[in-house]
C-alpha cells in the first residue's frame, strides 16, 4: 500500500499542464513506466508524460495531465539538490527547446526561422512538505525568443513550428499557476487557478510527438478562440474530475473568458483583466481500456464546450447581408460551441512502457462556423517507438491532417474580393485569399543523443497553405533540440 501511495504521488505531480507544451515545446517522447516493477524508467527523451495521464495497470488514476517530473536531467541530480527537493515534496524542472524550420519550396516567401524557449516548472506536494493531505500546487513560467515561421510562410491556419516566440516580451511569461485537491482516495479531484484549458480538455499526448502544433496538446480550432485558449495562455477557472472506474473518467470545467487578445495580458500575470464576466463551460468523457495479455493501452474521449459570450458573425450585418457591402453594424450572436472526438490506441507492444509500441492516433474537431473561421479538423497518424530497431529512446511517426474553413468566412472573403477590400484577419491571423481547405502531411524521426536530450528531424508538406490557392504548396523541413537540465 505504501508503494502504491508513493507511485500515486509521482503521478499527481503530473497533474501539471502539458508541460511538454511549455517546457519543451509541444511534443516530447512519452515517459515509459514499468508495469511489473512499478519503477519509473525512461528512454531519456521527454515527450508528453503518458504515465501521468494514463496510469498503468491497477494504478490508473484518471485523466491526469502530464508534467516533466521524473524525466532524466542532463546535469543529473544537480549535486544532490534534486534529491533534497524531492524529499521535501518539491519537483523542479528547467528545460530548453530550440527549433529551426524553413520552406524548401512554396509559401508566401522562402524563409527559415530559429525560435526557442527556456522554461521552469515547480510542482509541490503539500502533504509531503507540510502534512496537508491531497494538496498539490503547480507553477510554470517560460521565456521565449524568435518569430513566427507561419507568418513568413503565409499560412496561419496550421502552425508547422511549435515554438515561435509568442511568449510576451518578459523575462518570465506565466503559463499556469493552480492547485489540485483530491478526495475519496483520489476518485474526485478539484483544480482551481490559472489553467490552460487544453491541458485538461481535448488533450492528446501522443500527437505532441509531432512538430506541427495543430493537434498538440489539443486541437485547432478549439484552442484558438477565447473560450478554449490553450498554452501559453491560462484561463482563470476550475476543473472537477471524477473517476467512476479505473478505466473511465468524467471531467467538467468552468473558465473565465477574456475579451482581450492575450489572457493575462502579454506577460500572462495580469489575471484580473477587465471584461471577465462571461464563462466557458467544458465537459469530457473518457475511456482508457487495456486490451489483451500485452495490455495494449487506448484512450477514447468525447467532449464539448460552450462559451456564453457574444461574438460578431463573420459575414452578416443586422439584416443578414454582407456587413462589408451594406456598411451596417455586424450581427452579434450569443454563444459559441466546439466539440471533439479523439483517440489513440496501441496496436503492437514493443516494451513495458505505456507508449512502447505502434500507436495509431486520430480525431475530429468542430467549431461553430458562423463565428469561427475554421469549421472542422480531422487527423490520423501512427507513432512507433524505437524498440524494434534496438533504440528504445528513438521514435518515428507520420500524420495526415485536413482542415475546412467555414462557409461563412468564405462568404466574407468573397465579399471582400468583389468590393476590392483587403481581406480581414480572423482567429488564425492574416488572410491572403479566399479560404476553403488545407491538408498537412508530416513525418518525423526523433533520436536520443545523450541523457535528457533528444534531436528531432521533421518534414511537412502543406497543401493549400493558409487554406487558399494564393501560394504554391509548401515543402517544409525542420528540426528541434530539447534538453531537460
């Protein structure tokens, strides 16, 4: 029983938001965890923390959100400091993520961009530190540099590069700061504070292995609109997680909706912003089965959210005609919705870790097209660990994504074209033509090069960049270096 409590403490440290999104950029390799010895092991690379979300065997604890805790450090135990901190219930990680990306052909301009960030995460177990049972607190701050490759590419619909400097011109941009309190032997968990919504809802840790951020950690379009903004923006609010069985969960959350371009301001620390009177309500139901003697782990989730704010129709004026043509006030509509179904399923196991094997991932996301420029998004892919070729720290994957823009935003852009007006930017940024759809094809290989450090090569082909035919299809190559200090 003592072993189980200790293991669960380590998993609760993983409550923190998808720190892979903040600390190592979206995407690091899933931590492997032994199902027989209960010892945490790792291939020395640190993609999303599957063990924290999934649990293993009888230790499953519901939809916990991953953290970097437990990953190997490039500088080891910090001269004993890590051991001392852990003994006192404090789990501190500092990590670096550097990404380089450029387009070989196609796009608005031919360019290459280097961007990166340094981030620090602190999880505190207050039961271990001060005897307060079931209480954890979490803090994540980041410092970024670089610029947006998507802007120079002319494609704001998908984001080929995970890290693009959008961290605020501050030393430490606040991503998340919140507390967890568990009840009834962790069957009920309440989280309150400044929380990136996508670190709990519509979260897919396997998809974060890819550099394209459109499905990591949660999907576009949901994460780019005010009611569902994700990392590096936190939303004031709370999440209640219920675990009826070891393999199922129900999760609900309520978040304040910021009417500003940045939640918490450009620095993330201005949490008490003006205009926070509206709320976004989210719900998700999940099933986490384990099939056969090899314990082939799966994750299946369905969810939705509703934002009760009022938003302008993308095309209509107060009478239902083009507001650009008539010059009348735009029609405002109350309520914005988004919904999703997502899954990942291991097909073949290659080792004891929760992600040691061949895994298929996929999903579909929807947003209300009269208010959101992207209506739907579908994706399917496979990820394979390095065990079959005797490099357990390596990983490879391929993915296909399809994104449809809404009929309403297409009408608006056709109106702009007919009237000789510039195209209006939308939730995805600048627009360079009438938008319809975009496809993304991606392949990557990630290799472990030393303790706590991985190097990843990535190729993407973007069909209809920016969801228009204005620019030629783009071939993009890139790479990233991640290191957990």
